[in-house]
C-alpha cells in the first residue's frame, strides 16, 4: 500500500512536471520523453533515495578515477591526460563539500583538505593565479568548505584570494572585474559574479560594510552592462577583442552565477529587487532554446564547457530552496531540476564507471573530462538534497 501511494504521487508529480515544462519551453528538437517510474521490466517502481545512492557512487568513482598519482589534484580526464587545470579543482572542492553536508561522512573532510593543500603545492606554492574567475570559484568553494567544517585554513585561503581578486576591479568599461591579470580591460561575467558572491559572503561573515559596498557596486555594473533587462539573459563579457563591444555569447554558467550573485545580495540586504532579478534570469534560464531543449540543459561540449551547466544547477537549486521565493516559482524550478536529473539518472550515466557525459539524454562514450563529470555530480548531489527535502520525487 505504501509503494502504491508513492507511485501515485510520483505519477501526479510528473504530470505536473511535464505540464510546467511544456507550457514554458521554447526549445525545439526536444529529447525523447522519459517515464521516470518505469523499470527495465516496464513496471512502475519508486526511486526514493536513489539519487543519494548514485551520488555516493559518483563520488567514489570520481575519486578513484580522476585523483592524480600524487594525490594533490584531479586530472583532466579518465583516459590518461593528467594535466592540472585550476578551476575544476574549485568545483571538485564544492562537490566534496556537498557530499559532506549530505552524509556527514568524515572521509569527505579528509579529501577536501588534501585537495586544498595539494592545489597550493601544484600551483607553485601559492593559491592565486592569473585568472580572476579561477580564483573566484576557488574562494567561494573555500567559504562553503569553511562553513561546513569550521576549519580556518579555508577561510584564510579565501581571504588571500579575495585580496588578489579585488585588484581586478577597475574603471575600464565602467566597472566589473577583469578576466585575467594580463587583460585588465576585458571584463566578464564569471569573474564579476564570483566577486559579487564572494564580497557579499564576506560581509555576512565579517560584517565589514566595505564588502557589501563592493558587492553592490559590482552588481549594479553587471546588471546594467551584461544583463538584458527584458529577458534576464546574462551575456559573457565586454571588450574581449579591444573594441569595447559586448560579447553576447550565452552560456549556462553565466546565468547560474548571476542568479547566485542576486541571491547573496538578497540574503545580505533583504532587498526584494535582487530576488526579482534572480527570478527573471532563472525563468529565462530554464526555457531559453539556446541552452535548453525539452526542459533539459543542452550539451555545451567538454573542456571548460563541460562544467557550465552544473553551475546553473547549483545556483538554481539554491534559489529553489530560498525561503523568500514564492511557491509557484519554487515548484517550477524543482520540476525543471527533476526533469534534468531523471534523464541523467535513467539515461545519462555510464555504469559501472558512473561517468556522466556532456549530454544527459544519452550515455557517454570514450573519454570523459573532469569538468563534464563534475556537472553530473552537481546535478546528482542537488537532486539528493532536494529529494531529502521533499521538493522532488
């Protein structure tokens, strides 16, 4: 009787999911419909707690597959490329923090600390590098790790990086944070949104009004310069080629990071304007045919692009959970996330390796980059959390 009740609730929930996503999707060439409750024998089967189990498997397989031989960092792919890339390490720290918050298993703080110290050793004995967005991802991951563990080493690292990141803020193009130290006149979305999130979190942590002032200033520039006021779509940057032109490339991670920036300033100020901005961008980010098809985030390839949609998932999840968000939008975003994880769960993971490719509507073949794997892990960790909270089935 309990299983039958669950199955009925699951069916009703998915009818709502399909209705919501069908009514708002602008995409064509949609992936084939998927029945989330159908097992291999065609019978209806509940999937309660399944996401947490898959998240555990993905965590363990990622650790054993991608960890470098010296244990200091995670390598570029699963087929022999051992290159060190800085920014995926930040997101690896984030997903390890996700797992620790979810499970309280003490193996995760051990892996987190090994990565923190290993990153410094691999990066020439320092945490800063040439790219302001790289440092922003790492600083924000460190603040999450600090909140989860209360280990001051993470806070100290975040402060070192924050000091360096602020040197990328200048008046070229009217404001914002530069992409890299050797290109200070090029301002872009990932550097600036990370700076906003970091400054707002530092304000909430240390109550230094200068941090809040910086966060607000960067946000105002970002909203005026890189965000379409009608749709909320977030563009990539300005002046990349030295001609003062707007780079109108549209990537999932820019949508997600701007949502995150708006949320952090809403949390810090309770100004509803920030929440309204997050909702406008989120509503576009779950329907825009340039990044979504049939309610599923499109492939953005591997390499750097492999990590992009995981970042949208992360911050859309935070928005879905936000206490100030109205119920209708929370339900809509939960339905979108439900649809994405169902494809990943039912179709998009290659077992027993537990690898996730760039297209969640099909199993990966061949080499899988760490970046791509991380997006799948972010989706599965988010789903496990939302399922535990009763927001998705």
